[in-house]
C-alpha cells in the first residue's frame, strides 16, 4: 500500500530546478539601506518575513533575500538581492516588483 501511494505522489522539486538571480546594488548610507528594507517589507507585507539576515521574504515556491555585503574602501553600502522561485512566471513577477520598488526608492532618495 505504501509503494502505491509513493508512486502517485508528485516528485519533489529540488534546488537544481529553481530559477535564481542575484542583483548587486548600493546605496549612499546605512540609513538609506534600512529605509529601503522598510519599503521592501511594506511592499511584501502579506508574505512571511524574517529579519535574521537583514531581510528575507518568503512566498510560495521561493524567496527574496536582501543581505548587506562588507564594504571595502567604499562610502556606499553594498548589498545583494537574491531572488529564487520554482516557477518562471512567479520569478518574473517578483523580480519586476523588486526592481520597481528599488528604482522608485532610488528616485525618492535623490
């Protein structure tokens, strides 16, 4: 009976089938970086969020992770935005949403 159930269950999608992309960005100060995290958190407020490593936003089938990187001889705050999803349509949607918030924030800060 157990063998029959296992045959009919869908295969689990492993990490190799995920679509991922990393965006490298920078902002002028730590205050701007914290404000950007706040904007991202507000824009994705309906999704589960974790502030353990700066900000991670979980959505069905993927996540958006924003992490500050070590600054080496730079006045700017460098950070990376990792976007991963199991589905291309969801990935494209969340990536465009992240870029929209980022571009709007950079325009707002000028």
